[in-house]
């Protein structure tokens, strides 16, 4: 998988991508990262990438020309990869989109800064706009990093154990169960007995029930979207009955 990132902060993007699971995938060549700085594609002495908005108002607008030339450099191999603009106006990024993009040959991610980028660049050169949520960030770099992280984890051979990927997909749409490690007894309490029982069927059942229960309690919106098996419905009903005040 090839990632091309158009950004005014290539050092930040490269540095952040060097860490953890994604950093290892880069080292192994499972993903490739190229950053393209629009400032390197300016033609004036000041290396200007922004200008004042037509119609007036606060802030500055990212100019077409530096973005267009950076995009041309990123696309010079002639292969077609989706051009995705990080934008507060975009469709919400989610795991389904991450899964879809994990099957693409690559992605070109455009990071905005300033108030926004010239709409004509968006209309002519961008395939899709995505947001990572309804909160205000300073630019598209953090969203681009989130997307590359989510996609990279899904590539074959990237996660240390295949079990983690299988488990992620098993839990798809549900929240994770609680986790415990040593010590068995802490000031904060003890580890649930079932996890120390050695009864693997009972442990799996408890974890599944905890996932269902947490999703029911904390994210009913997610629960409404997943199709529960008869066994799952029974586990959840059992939890709800047990948690009801008498
Ligand atoms: C204060 C400026 N805002 C006026 C209402 C508009 C605005 C412009 C540019 C708000 C944020 C940004 C920079 N953010 C992004 O480029 C961005 C983003 C985000 O802020 N939140 C969630 N996802 C994304 S994707 C790109």
C-alpha cells in the first residue's frame, strides 16, 4: 500500500508514522509513505501557498497552484489512486471505509490548513472528502495519520498476530471487553474469578457478554446497527436481567 500525503508539515507526518505498528509496517515495506510539500511547488521568492479570500473575511485560503503541482508530482507514475481531502465538510471516516481502502493500491491524502482550500481544486482534483469527527482541528495532518493508521492495521501481515485481526473483526461493531493483568489482587480490587478459572469456554462467554453489555450501556447507537445472533441476544438479556434493580 502506497500513501502519498500532501502536507505543509511533512516532518510531523513522517515522524508520527515512524511509531509502533505503522512504523514497523513501513520498515518491512508493507506500506510506503511519500510526503509532498506544496511549499516546494511554489514559484515566488516567498514560497507563498495561501492568499486572501475573495469576498473578504477572516483567515487565508490554500492556493490552487502549489497543491496542483504537488499532486502532479505525487501522481507522476500515472497509476490511479483515490485522492482524498481531509475536510470538516467530509463524510465521516469509519471502519467500513478503512476496510474498503485497505484493498486499494494506495491513497493520496490532501491535508488542508488555513480556513480552507480553493474550491476549484476540490471540484477538479479531489475524489472524496473525509472528516474524522465533529470537532475543530488545526489542519488535516492528524486526520490523515488516523486514516493511515486504521488502514495499515488491516493490511495482511501487518499485525503481529493474525489473532488480533480476527478478534477485531469478530468484535466488529461492538465495544471491547474489559482487560486485566497482574497483580491478581490490587488496592483497586481483584481480577474477576472467571478469568482465573482456566475455563476457556466460560471466559469467551463472559468476554462476549461484557462486550454486548458495554455496547448496550455506552453505545446503543452501535448496537442498533449490528445483527445479533440468538446466542448474543440471550447473553445480553441475561446481563440486563441481572443488572435490573429488584
Ligand atoms: C475556525 C475555522 N472553521 C470555521 C468554521 C473552519 C475550519 C477550517 C479548517 C475548521 C477546521 C479546519 C481544519 N480541520 C481540518 O482540516 C480537518 C478536520 C477537523 O478539523 N476535524 C475533523 N476532521 C477533519 S479532517 C480535516
